[in-house]
């Protein structure tokens, strides 16, 4: 299912006190789509624009929001429609005018008759597409009349109705739309024009399933099954610019209607209205119809030319968070292992009789898993790496020590999972500030091992954890090397590992391999021996970035029937982690997995391989993002998802 806007593309020019601020894509139906795309809804545009710079920016403004733009027709020797919004600051109050003529040269870059190809659009519309319109021009009407899709219209102006007979107006709207949204001035015009008494009569004549009317500072009206529901404006927030408020209002209504499968329950209307007001409040606090979504495109004037005619646009290079995090990884890890608190791990009195939980979530789980394995090898005690919620569903009576892994040190799940443990038995590995972590978590200050230092305060941003995964593992690796009297300089080991995998992975992850993954739609990851931490980490990063699906297989367990999925569903595309040594079984397995496989083989065995491959995992996800030209640390997600992301109640 997609929500699809129909119509010619428009570029909005924004000015303040006679100075050009920038430009952005515009037009009501496309603004609605932009809002819905930001909400995580699958969207597309069917429209037309010119082959000029304005057309390119109109398309890019939607493409940047992950709107499907492949059905936009670019017409040669056509000027893209331009609209001009001018703001004036008068004694602290901002007013604005909107017009089709440039305020500088008074020229009009606008064509009246729509240039969309109706037959092409009708042919390419999917049966479950929801179509969004903002006017009733002849071409739109053809699509409205010839399609059986759910259709939504937002009418904010009535000038196109003035030359139509009453019967024509009713024909264009009657029984054609799932939802109709009117600006109050349009509904009042139609009530007067059609000799009606009220909004309910208008609803009964036009027969949408659901009708809404925006009334500015008076609130809004919903009408369903002939009953009117009036909602007064809630507390008015600061308003800079009302442009796009109506577009945002109906966008929220569409989102809530989709969530409820277009079942209109009056008990939900108040909540729907409140959701709309939340969004419109954001919109009016910014300048421009899409100011709350993306920044204006900054353009430069060409000498002796008006910016409405031609201009220079240099696209700002996007700085990917993933790039920043991977480029700082070496420095951050080495700073972590050389921090004063990193040596305090030795003060945790592990012994062979201990039962210890190592708890992490997200990217921290791989660090917890690695550290549990190190501790088991060093002391022979029972170690269990677990997710926070799993801890609550087990008998923890004989647990002696709990080690938490949290980059911030205040992750709610982590802290909540140990609420019933003795505080003296809980330790936390973090980059959080010790005083802050102690206050928020209740953990004893002496049990907080923070690798934050005065010269290493900077923290990663983004959904994927690099430092937060590797730094805690590196601290436990250092402890392992010291305890075993290894003649290895850990700083050098980390630098060589990073340098090695940076070069190797760049060669292994290329467009051909990415295309193979896309073809198979899934990626198999093989773990076992000393490769588990890397495998769990990579699976987490791939899933969190939202680029592919993947399945983890324990190498021997794969032989117990999991190959059936591999073969029957054509899922034979794999990344295989291995230490330097190769067992006899592994030789046979690799022969079987000979097609479409990348083997990530360490130069080491044992725990050194486990850590080395964890470094490799960071570069695999980095180069996948680089080849695909996406920022894997900044995935697309819905507002709904944030409710569970920020959930802080009982687990």
C-alpha cells in the first residue's frame, strides 16, 4: 500500500523583508506526501515538472524524504511551476503574501493547464494505492473518475469552482472520495453556493466516508455518518508561519485513518484531532510548508539574472554519522583502554565458583558477549551473556556478580533488569559520566567503570554503536592479555586490526555483492568457535539499519536441517566469520557454501580472533553503507516506533 499524490510539481520561493531565504518543493498534495513520508508511511508521487533546476529541486525535496519519485515525468523545454511566499516583519509580527509572480522581476513562471499524463498515471497506479489530490482540474478529474482506489482530496481554494454549474460541482465531488478536507472558507462558499444550511447537509450531498473542515483558530470539524463533531483549538503555541498548517492537519488524519484501516470510530476523533494539532504546531513554528521536515535549499544569484529564472545550486555534502564514527573508532578505542578506570576490571573479584551475568542490549550485547567469554576463559567461572528482559524471567538466586554494558550508563532496560540484585554485586561498563550514572542508576560509584576521560568526552551519535560495542570488549581484552602475560602491545594490535580490515573489507564489499544480497533478499551469517561476538554484532547492525534481513546460523547446527531454508527459499547468500584454524567439519561446510559467500577470516585463533573479527564487523556495515550511498547510522523509522524505543516502564 502506498499513499500517492497526483499533480504537477511546484517550487516555493521564500523571502523575508525583500531577501531570498531559499527554495523548497511545494503544492498541497505533495506537502501531504512529504509529511506522511516523514511519518514512515510508504509514499509516491505521480506528476510532472520541467527539465530546469527548479524541477530538479522539486524532485530532490521529495527524494530526500524517501518518497518514490520514479513516476515523475520530466518534460523538456518546460519551466517548472514557481510560487513566491514573501514574509514581512512589522514591529515583531510576521505577515506574508503568496503569489505566482516574482517579487523582484514580476515575471510569472507558471503554466495553468496541468501537464500530467492521465493515461500513464492510471496505468501505473496499484490497486491498493491511496490517491491524494488538492484540486479538481480536468486531468485530475479523469483520474478520479477512472480509478477505483481510495481517494482523498484537500480543497483549500474555491476559485476553480466559480465557473462551474452547481450540478458540475456536485458531480465532481459526489460519492468519489474516502476523505474530503475543506478549508472553512471553501465549505462556507459551497454551503452558500448550493443553498444549504450547514456542514452536515454539505456532507450528505457530497457523500464522502469522512469529512473534515479546518477552521483556523476556531479549531476543526469532523463529520461522519451525518453527525458533526466540533473540536475547539487547544492552547495556542507560538506561530511563525501558518503556511502548510492545513496540509499537516490532513496528513495526520490520513495517517490515523490508515492505522485504523479507515474505520471511523467517533471515540477516536478527539485523539485524532489532538494528533493533528501536535503536527500543525510543529509546522507553524517553522518557516515554510515543509520547514519542520527539511531545510530550505540555499541558492546563489547569477549576475544580472533573477533567481526565479536561473541560479546556482551547490548541493551540500551530507556528513554521514557512520563515517564520523568509523573514522574516530581507533582513537576512541585506544583512549578507552588507556583510561584510568579500564584497569579497575582487575579489582572485580572473579573466581572459579562465581556465576556471573553479562547484560547488554543493542550494540552493547556483543561487548557483553565478548567480555563473558573472556571472563570464563580467565577464571573458569560460569558466565551468561543476556538481554535485560531475559534476566527478569530466570531464577537469579545463585548469581554472584552482574556486569552491565551501557554506552550512556543509564539505559532503562539495563538498570531495570537488576533492580532486585544487591547493589554491591552490580558493576557497569560505560562512557557515561560517573556522577550522573550513579544518580540515575543507583549503582555504587566505585562499581562504575567509565572509560570517559577529560580528553575523550565525545560520544557517538546515530542508531548504530561502534565505540559502544568495541571499547568495552577492548577493555576486557586488555585484562585478558595482562593476566596471561601475552607479549602483545594492545595499542598496536588494535591499530593493525583496524588498518587490516579497513583495506580488506573495502575490497570484499562491492556493488556485485550488494546486488547479490538484494537479489536474494536475505543474508546468512555463520557463527561458532571464536566468531560469535562479530556475528551477533553484525546481525544487530544490519537489522537496526533496516537495509536487509539476515539469519544467524551456528555452524554445526546449520547441518541439522537449516540448509533446507537455505536451498528451498534461494537464500544462499552468506557472510562467514572464521578464525585462522579450520576444523574438518568447517572444511566440508565451506565446500557446501561455496557460492555467493564472503569469508571473513582472522589472522588469529582464539580470543584474539574473537576481538579481531569484532573489529571486522564494524567495517562490514560501514562499507555496505558506503557502497549503497546511505547513512546506515541514520535509518528511516516511524514516530510510532519511538514509543517503544523510549519506553521506560516495567519490562
